[in-house]
C-alpha cells in the first residue's frame, strides 16, 4: 500500500497527540502539511532525485525549464545521440550547442511537487522512511507552540529528524542552491 499524505498527517498528529477528529484540527492539519512539505524539500536537496526527459529544441536551440514535467533543481547532462552537449542557462532557458528543432535527452535533478491532497503519494523511494517527514512536522509544531515543555519535545523530534537526515546518502549537507521552504504558521494564538 502506498503511503499517502493522509497517512503522514495521521502519524504526525499521533506524535503531537492531536485528535484528528477534533473540530479545530484543520488549523493543526494545515501546519502539519506545511511542515511535511518543508521536510520533503530538505530531503530532496539531500538525496538529489534525478530524472531524464527527451526535449525538442526551439528555433534558437533552446528549451524552457518550465516545460519540463518536474521542477528543475539542477541540470546534470544534456545529450544528443549519447554525446554530451554544451549548454548555457539564462533566464530559465537552456541553450544547447545543437541544431535547432533537434531532440535532446535532458537529465536533471528535481524537487517533487508539494503534497496538497490527502491522496497525494509519498514522493521518495522506500529507502527514505516516510516517518522522517513526520518527525520534522512534529518538531516544527512544538517549536511554534513555544512553551517550555513543548520546546523539550521540539528538541526530541528535531533530534530524531537530524539522525534520520544525517543517515541519508547521496547529497551534501549544504545544497548548491536553496529552495525557499516556508512554514505556514496558521492562525496560532499564543
């Protein structure tokens, strides 16, 4: 069975002892979804997911990164007939040292789309535990709550998050480019 956003929300809610059937849970749920997506972005930067697509160049031997099926994080290679093609990026366009209207194979790193619908599927391979996202969501929840007790809980869940994140292989700790990962604080009254 595939892991869905609803399963992540339920698990994170269990970590923070929130009642998913409570009328006020929608505010907590919005915070959890925001934190889960923020964690997703951080993990994607760490493990560097790659994909490859065939792209047809325009009349100027360019293609627009917005036309790719996934959000470009970094260009890995561009090939024509298994030969590397020189490229140059400017304003979201990639110019390729190839003839106009040719088809090139573009390999690139990407960030998975945000999970918004409760049926959205967990975007990482099984080697990356989905609970890792829940640890981060619980930590962020307790950080925002701000009481002494909740800050102790924040430290625990952030420790679990850091242990799991440090165990991931693939990427460097410092990403080459940062994604604006924003956390939705919701309408929290202190």
